[in-house]
C-alpha cells in the first residue's frame, strides 16, 4: 500500500515539474508593432520607417523586461503623396 502511494506521488511530482518547466508562451504575449515615416522619396521614407520600427521594437522589449525578442517578417508599404511619400512598416514581435 505504501509502495503504491509513493509511486503515485512520484508520478504526480514528475508531471508537476514537467508542466512548470515546459510552460508554453501564451498567445497574448506577441504584439504587432508598426511605425510610419515621411520622406521626399519612397526609399528615404521606407528607410526612416524601418529605423523607427526598430526603435519601437527595442522600446517594446525594454518595457516588458525582455533582453531578446523574435521579430517576424517585416512588411513595408509605401504611398506616394503630392510632395512627400509615406511609408508604413510593421512586424510581429514575440518574446
């Protein structure tokens, strides 16, 4: 009887330890970060928006107390205005 109780408690302890160690990343922990910038040409607007995006990603990581983050595919969309071009860059960021 005591042997069965010891085996059962060891099994429960092993399952609890495995669950605590291999805790998955929660679905709500990822975020979409985006930045907009203007420039005289489409290339300068795109470069400025990517630079602002990197700054916002670093700020997001620092705000959440993370030293390293994974950045997904970065998309940049440009729009030609009358005088200035507008570029928007966005990326999915996860810890």
